């Protein structure tokens, strides 16, 4: 059960290769871009996006849950391990 913190889409393939059904993928910074999110499909784990004040596109295929900083902290506490992807 690992919390994967993906900051840049360039590292997505490396990150995705390690995802399991027990993990959580949190999209941050450049990886929270709507165009990148629309490109994601069929991941084995829960996907979340750190919410911001920006407007976001609707009807995304993956539709990850948008979370607050407080919810992010709860994820960190709930996951014994985390990996940060640049």
C-alpha cells in the first residue's frame, strides 16, 4: 500500500509500472493538468488530484477524486509508504 505522488507527467510510465490495486496515485503540480488527466485510463488503483482554485474540464474518462490538503494529509497517514515522482 503505497501513496504515489506524481508531480510531472514525464515520469508517469515509470510510476504506472509500479502501481497495484492497494496503492493510491495522487496527481500534483504539472500532473494535475486536465489534458494529462484525460489521457489516463484503466489504472489498477485509486486516483486523486490535489484540488486547486483553477477551473477543470468536465467529462474526463478517469474522473479522479479532487481532494483538499487536509485529505492529502489523511492519505499520507493512511499509507505506510510513499514514493515521490519528480
